[in-house]
C-alpha cells in the first residue's frame, strides 16, 4: 500500500483551522505556534499537490479541494476517537468517557439529574454535557461528537433518515402566577382569563419562544391576544420575574418543580388547556456504542422516561 500523503496531526490542524476560523486561533487551540501550523498545511498541500485554503480573505476559506478533504478528515478523526474509546472500554467502565447532548431546557433542568445518578453508579467515567440547539445537537450525534442526546425540537429531515429517534418523555408547559396575584385565589382559570393577564416571555427571536407559541396555538389559545408586558432572554430570568410579582408566564414544569413545592410560584389549573411537547432520545445506530453509553441508555434513561416510552421496555 502506498504511503499516505497526510498524517493525523495534519488532519487535526486542518479541522482546527476551519473550526476556529484562522491559523492563529487554531494554533492557540492546539497549543502550538502559528508558524508550525502554517508549515504543516504547506507540507500537506505539497504532498497532495493542491491548495487547501484561499488565502485572499481575512478568514481561512477552504478551496473545493479543502472542503473535500475536510469531509473525509471529520470521518477519519471520528473513527480514531471511536477506536480509542473502544480500547478504553476494555477497562469495564473503570475510566472511559461519555458525551451527552441536550437542547436548552432539557440540558438545564433534566440532564444534570441524569448525570448525577450516572456519576453515583459509575464514578470513574468522565461525563461531558453539551447544550445546544436541537439542530446542532442532532448534527453532533450524526458526526459522532455526542453519544446520545435528549431533544425537544424537530430535527431536519435529512437527520431523521440517519439517526434513531425514540419518544422519551412528555414535557408539560404550565401557566404560572406569582403567589399574590389577584387570580391566584381562584381554584381554576378559563382560557378567557388568560387574555386578562400580563405575561413575561422570552424574546421573539428565541427558538424556544417560537416553539412555545406553536404549542399554545395548537392547544387552542390565540397567542396574538396574550398581553406580553416583558421579554427576557432566559427561562431562569422569567422564573425570577414571576416570583417577584412581575407577571404570569408559561414555563416547562421540569424547570419549576422546586418553586412549586416551596410555594414561591403557583401553577393554577386552566380548564381545557393541556400543553405538552414530546422529548425525544436520539442516537446513531451505525456508530460504535461505548459501554459508558450503554450503561447510560440501559440504567439511567429508563428512570426518567415516560411509562409508555420504548426506553422503559
């Protein structure tokens, strides 16, 4: 077999340049000098007899040859990572690593509980949690950068064809009020009552806000009639605003369980209004599943899954 015209180090450098956007930032991320990075790329281009970067712009832009090599580069390096993890697995979970992903709400409130239980059972396994948008999380699972993930949004159609997507749990979206709100003394509210409330909400550019609005619309509420008096940029900020008496809000129940128990937020019953979204487990069936990932799938996820979820079976 002919000698390969590149090394793994050169592929790592190529990937780092693309991810960081410049030779200097790539050098910093790899803890090497910029001249060393430039020299490795020059040697790689010489061996391949092509130019990999268009050096005319301010950012490092790949040529067509560079884009082609990068697509193989990602697969090669991911395969190397899988090989290393498979060897680590020989130690029977005495070591090894697990990378789990989640969309924003799940990653903030649900996944830390799962990881806490996992760490109790397998204290020697290193666990990393990556919280991103549903789309980015899906691509990370597809590329082998994340072992498994719990998401709340919809995946792009092309990812649905590659990944295994299983119903996992139902995420309830509930109306919450400050304890001293004038309507808080009522045992239950009607949908018409909601149009009299002042709401605290995420800003209109938020993906989560758009998902919430779609869920409310599908549940029979006229979102345009809801009076939004304040827009904030996080669920925690909204929760604190409600507790401070600044308005009502719709929040995932998983994010307010402690506050409801403590009585600092009230969750009144609204007649004929049930707002739920389906959380989903995503994995890549064609990729290597480490022992750490298997342990998480078999021993942790069923604890938090809905009774009708296939994860429980």
